[in-house]
C-alpha cells in the first residue's frame, strides 16, 4: 500500500471509530434467541427472543422446551438459564445472513435435569457448514462458548449432533455481525519471525479474554457484547504485579485501536511490574493459560501507557512462552507519540502438539537508564481451527460424520459408556486441579517477595549521576570549581582529549569515580554568560539514554565549564573511518543507528515543542563503553517555530554534506532537516567514507549524491564498506537503503518522521537477525511514503568550498568527545 493508500485507510478507520464512539456498533445480523423460552428475555440492553419466533429456522426431530424447576439467580444471564431447548437427534439452525463477514456465535449452556433428560450427561458435537466448533462436548456448570467465523454465503447453518445414545441442549444462542476491522487477514508470527496470512478463513474460539488490572466487564459495557474477566487467577506470581487504573486518560488515535477493538475500561486499567521504582528490579510478570495442544492460537495484546507521566519513560519486552515478540516496546512511539494511546498487537503462535500451557510475560527492557517497568492492559487468546477445519479434537467435518452416522449408532452402546467414563475421569481431574490451584492461591500470599535486583546494579549508578554530583539541589547541576580542578588533575594538559576554537575538552573523574568529559570555554563576556545559562537550562531538560547527558556545569570565577558523561568509545565517525579502530559489524552499526534515531526522535517529540538538532552528523553521535549510541550537541538546538533566521543561517555552516537541500530554497530548518542529515549518516555508516571527499572523482565527492545514484539503480551493494561484504542479508540492506533514500527526499514533507525511520531501522535489524520465510515485507515496506523524484541540490554547490568546510569541521571532530557547538556558539557570541 502506498503512503497515500495507508492514510486513506487509516482515515477511513478513524471515521469508523468515530461513528462507533457516538452510536456504538450496529450489527446488521443480530439473532439473539432464548432457547426453550416462549417469551422474550431482556438482558442488559439486549432482547433475546422467544424460541418460537420465526426469524430462524430450526429443524429438530422433537420440540422439547425445558424449564428449570428451581430458579437460577446468579446474574442477569441467569434469566437465560431458566429454559433450555433439548435437541434429541441431529438438529440444524439456519440463519439468513444479510451481510457476509465475520459473525459471533455464542452458546449459553446451563445443565439441569428436565424430565428424563439430565443435561449434565449430554455429550454432543456442534459445527457450522465449514467448521467443527465443539466435539464430544459436555458441561457440568454454566458456561458461555464464544466463536467467530467469517460467513461468506447467505446463510449460516449451526448443526448439533448428539453423541450416540445422548442428546444435545442449549439455553441461549447469539449470531451477531462483527465489524470487518476486528480481525484482519494477517498477524505476526515468531519463531520464526514472519507473517501469518489467512485469518479471514479461520474459525476462532475465544478461550481467554482478560482485562488486566481491572474488574469483569460485562457485555453491556462492550460495544461488541464481549465479556472480559480479571487477570488475578492467571498470574503466576501476584507479588510481582500491581494494578493501575486511569480510564479517563485513554485515547483512541489513528493507527491504533478503536473502542470496538476493546472498550476504554480495558485500556484504562493495567497490570504493571511491582518494581517500586527500584532501578534494580528485574523480573517478569507472567500469566499462564491452559490450552489444548495441537492448535495454533491468535494472541492479541492490548497496550495503553497509562503509567508514564511523559513520553519515552517506558520501554519493555513482551514474551509469548520463551519467545520475545516485542522488544523495547514503547506503545506511544507506535502511535505518533500520543501518550496513553490505545494499541493492540496480534501474534499467531506456532503449532505444537504437546504444549498444553501458554504463557505470556512482560518484563523490563535491557535499555539502561530507564526505570524498569512493563505494562499489559488486556489480552485475548483465540484458538484457531486446525487443518481439518476443527476447533476441537480431530473431529472430522460434519459432512463426513453424517455418512458415518449409522456406524456410530452401532458402536454407540459400548462407546457411550466409554465416553461417559472418560468424561467423568476428565472432570474429576479438572476439579482436583481447580482445588489444587485454589490451594496454591492461598499459599502464594506468604511467598516472600524475592530480592530481584541484586544482580544488576548498573542502572542505578547512572541514574544517580545527576544527584550525587550536585552539591546543592537548588543549583541543580552546579559543580564547584575545585571539584572540576580535582576531576581534571587541575586541567592537566595530558588529559586533553580535544581542542576546538572554544577551548579544550578534558577527560575527568569525579570523586564518586564517574568518568566525565569536561569542556572548558575561553573567558566569557556578559552576553556569553546569559547564553551559557540558557543553554544549561535547556540541556538539563533533556534526559534520554540516547542523548549525551549534561552532568553539571561550573560558572564560578568567570569560567564556562560544561561537564558531560564520558563516552568511552568516541564518535561514530571515528569508528567508521578513523584510524586504528576495529571495524563495526553490520548489527552493531544498525544498533548504533537505531540508538541515534531514538535520541533524535526524542528531541523531535519528547518535549512540548519539537527541538531541531540542526547538526546531525556522525561526529555528533557518540558511543559509550557498550557501543550504545548517544546524540551529542543538541544543546544549542532550537525549538521548531522559534527559529530566528539570522541565527540559523550563521549556525548551519559546520556541516555541508549533511545539509538539507531545502535549506537553500526556504532558508529554514525543520525536524525534517535532521531527518535529511540522518539519512546521510545512514549512507555514511553503510559506505564508511567521509560525506564530502574532494580527493575522489567529481561524481563521487558528495556521498549523498553518489549513494542515491546506486540506491536508485538497486545496486547499493556495489558501494558498501568492503569489510561488510557478504555479511549483510539482502533484505536488511534493501530496507536500510530504502530508509536512507526516503530520508534524503528532496522535500521535507516527503521525508519520514524520525519515528518512522526508527521503526524501519528496527525492521532492518530484525531482517538481519532472523531467517524470514516468504516475503513478509509486503506489509511493512510501506511505513515510509513513496519516493519523490530525486534531484539532488548539492550539484549547485561549489565543491572547493565544501572541501574547505569539511576540513575545518574535521578539526573539530578529532576529539573522542565531540567538539561542542555549544562552545563554538559561546565563542561566536562573544564576538557579537
Ligand atoms: C410463541 O409462543 C408463545 C406461547 O406459547 C405465544 O404466546 C407467542 O405468540 C408465540 N410467538 C410466535 C412468534 O409464534
Ligand atoms: C471473509 O472472507 C472473504 C473471503 O476469504 C474475504 O474476502 C473477506 O474479507 C472476509 N471478511 C472478514 C471480515 O474476515
Ligand atoms: C486489582 O484489581 C482487582 C480487581 O479489580 C482487585 O480485586 C485487587 O484488589 C486489585 N489489587 C490492587 C493491588 O489494587
Ligand atoms: C457499565 O455500564 C453501566 C451502564 O450501562 C454503568 O453504570 C457502569 O458504570 C459501567 N461499568 C463500567 C465498569 O464501565
Ligand atoms: C522473562 O521471560 C523470558 C521468556 O521466558 C526470559 O527469556 C527472560 O529471561 C525473563 N526475564 C527475567 C528478568 O526473568
Ligand atoms: C512444544 O512444547 C513443549 C512443551 O512446552 C516443548 O518442550 C517443545 O520443545 C515444543 N516443541 C516445539 C517443536 O516447539
Ligand atoms: C482453518 O480452516 C480453513 C477452512 O475453513 C482452512 O483454510 C485453514 O487452513 C484452517 N486453518 C489452519 C490453521 O489449518
Ligand atoms: C469423541 O471421543 C471418543 C472417545 O474419546 C473418540 O473416539 C471420538 O473420536 C471422539 N469424537 C470426536 C468427533 O471427536
């Protein structure tokens, strides 16, 4: 689908969801029958019609209306349980379907004794013309079975076939249209990673529908008449989890869920890790569900970040059994950065003939500097029909069983007894298990909460940087000059790691042994002081693990000193084509790009006003000891609309080769200018050569131009870093190339957002890491809009000028720590 197609699609979706917001979903087909009842029954806001109404046709050997002798009074639904229809012999309901598509089929069962019929003993099969829904089915307490099937013909047949010597019964029945958008044709798979296609033709049985951290939600509070149950009974360790609730915060946004997907009562409550804000918390919250082996399951997660107070605070992992299905998930990122937007994700489990438990876990992401937490708002587990079209055992389709019916009759007498024994045995085991579970439930309460943090204290130390060094909380990050002197061995020349026009950068060690980079500006003017202070305020507002953080500053004695976290591994640029560094693997490069993209994405979206970095380049992407990327020098970035043009035009000089061509037309920088520059960085990472190299032949001087030429020819592999040769999977390279290409679109509007770029890079990483069967890309290549015709404006620019610029800027880049534009600006401002 093209970008435009996608937009129209999501737009249509949101109109749909608006419609349903105000009026609720209005099902075209809506059959509600109170079986065995001669009068209508109202339950909540719905009316179940008397069983003799003409809206459906039932063919059955005998009409037996059963009525319970004692009245059942447990819930609203008990009204439906007062009566039942006994189906003594194969019986068929036929519903005429006005609108083809997916429909609910819900059966209500409540066994009681009527006349000679003891419904507790009934054993029967239920199927539609296409699928087996229940086989060898029996019940001993009230139960609702919910299925959904896509009806493609003009009628739906529901056939009840009693086991030999038995009969069938039913207390109530629903056949109701479902909005088309509820179940789409595809879902993600894992193990291996890919896409499942063909959900349209699946019959689904809802086996679990859970409202995490909240109460039961009854059909009248759900636009599609669904029931959601609380999650406590499924939690493996309740001590690890806690509830939160904030229903008013839930937002339904474009690209996310709609109220028909799940009501806000589901999205507005959640179970989260009971981490107590302890940065060392490291455990999973796990739910376990009993499932039938030999079936695949559609698992739908509902997420809504009602936990965070701001964007980019929550990242977590999601597992199904032992497979990770979402890594570093931040639901808001996937919803155009709307906090508390409702999101759902579908996964199809692999087929396993021996697995009878399905576990779902959430746990903290391994990203440092983020408080560990994880959230789940709702979960649905739907059983999918097997290759025989059955949702129950290996039952053959009814057409087959019909022809074998006579045989069944003969075997019946003996088999009936056997079945009864087997069923009794199963029930006995089931009851025991329930008892056992209940018992465990009690003992759970006194299991002491494990001290989970002991093994990972690393997060804590980084968190505390900001506070341990601050001498006075009112002054925030102010560090006494003597402490800076001590940290840098009194500005020891041997500790200088970089020199620029503004002054020097020293490596330093604070007395709590935190390594730092200390930038000491030249003596300042009054105006310089004002800017210095503004910048410190701004810098201290941005805290993100992919942004180099400011640890402190010092303005005593006319000094202008900024103290940053120390980045052990220097600049990305240095690793790409600097001297003497081991070459980075493709995976490392992708992870670095992803990290940097996250940092930029945060700058663009994590603050009330978009902040434009304005100098994105490989020399401003720094790497810590674990090669984690952090964006540096965002300190003098400006918020979007407030750009003052004269300022911009003087500030952009440093980085030709990375510069947005639109700047030449509009004299204006936007977030999309950063996206352009980042696109150039992507090609730089791939090709490992300077973005401007005047020593090369004319057509090769400008990397952006050169790489785009090969990308358009579809032969990007011709110019990649030779050390990567043969090590990049073609799919990953293609995704990466496409992403870079979109970033370099001539017009800002045609470029993706940093969020899209991030998504695509993550996808490129997945494609690198996993063998993907088939071509699942069909669904995801479209994350970035169609490519606009490319005319590279760099051709206007005089090359000798560029060469000079790149030379001066490479002086700046010599340091392990990026030379700060902060200081170059401070120096400049002195001159004004
Ligand atoms: C259904 O049966 C009841 C009582 O037997 C009767 O009053 C009612 O009119 C019947 N309705 C239809 C549609 O036949
Ligand atoms: C039902 O199945 C048909 C045929 O496979 C498909 O075209 C249609 O989109 C499906 N509808 C739904 C709601 O699944
Ligand atoms: C969580 O929610 C359930 C159901 O609403 C409630 O019984 C339980 O007490 C809640 N637990 C906490 C810790 O709030
Ligand atoms: C359910 O709906 C009823 C009215 O239909 C309302 O009074 C009640 O508060 C709702 N409950 C929840 C949990 O939303
Ligand atoms: C969470 O569960 C997954 C899957 O079982 C496992 O790989 C991971 O190590 C667990 N994490 C923690 C912190 O226990
Ligand atoms: C099926 O599940 C069982 C039990 O969880 C597991 O031991 C086995 O490895 C699984 N088989 C496959 C093919 O995944
Ligand atoms: C479910 O049944 C349909 C036929 O209605 C079939 O096409 C599909 O392959 C079955 N699903 C699985 C997982 O076998
Ligand atoms: C019902 O159960 C019996 C005994 O367990 C088995 O032989 C038979 O195949 C089952 N029938 C169906 C349709 O699954």
